[in-house]
């Protein structure tokens, strides 16, 4: 059992990557193949409108939920939740901005949206994985 608890965050990170990135990519490839379209999806083409920001917001919410359920001090929970919420909202705002620019026919730079979405998603993922690892480790220390 201790090995499973230690590797839980690896499983969690792999699940996020599989469902959030690799599943949409593989579904796009399958659709293109089924419709005989010459379309080679790359993550930069698939998520160029900032959709990674939406996935990052969901990730931040789920980790905040784990943090809220932990038995740690309210100060620690509040600081972690605020960091996760701010980074998740920043990542989702890339999608909102891209959507609004597209809807109003304003200047739209999809390359900029992809880079901002990717970088902020990496920030959310990094904060989330560190939070989950700390929750795992601190829970072990408290229960010893």
C-alpha cells in the first residue's frame, strides 16, 4: 500500500495528460483518418485557441478540492487555494480573450494564444503537481 500512495501523484499527472491532451489529439487523428482528410494534428494546432486554459482551470479546481479536504491549517489551505485559483483563472482567461477577439473580429494572433495557453497550463500543472506531492508527503508525516 505505501508504494501506491507514493506513486499516486504520478498516476494523477498521467491521467490529466492522457485525458486532457492525448485523448483529444488521438480523437482528432481518428476523425481525420475516418474522413480521409490530410490533417496532421499537433497540440499547437489542436489547442491554438487557448483550450488548454480550460483544462488547466479544471485541474486547479480539482487540486483545490483536494486541498480543502485535507486536514491542514486554514492558512495553508487558503494560500494554496489562492495560488491555484489565480493561476487557473489566468490560464482560462487566454481562452476567453481568444474567443472574444474571434467573436468581435478583432486582431487575433493564434500563435500568441497557443504560447500563452501552453505556458500558463504548464504553470498550473507545476503548482498542482507540487501541491499534490506535498499533500501526500505531509499526510504521511502527520499520520506517523
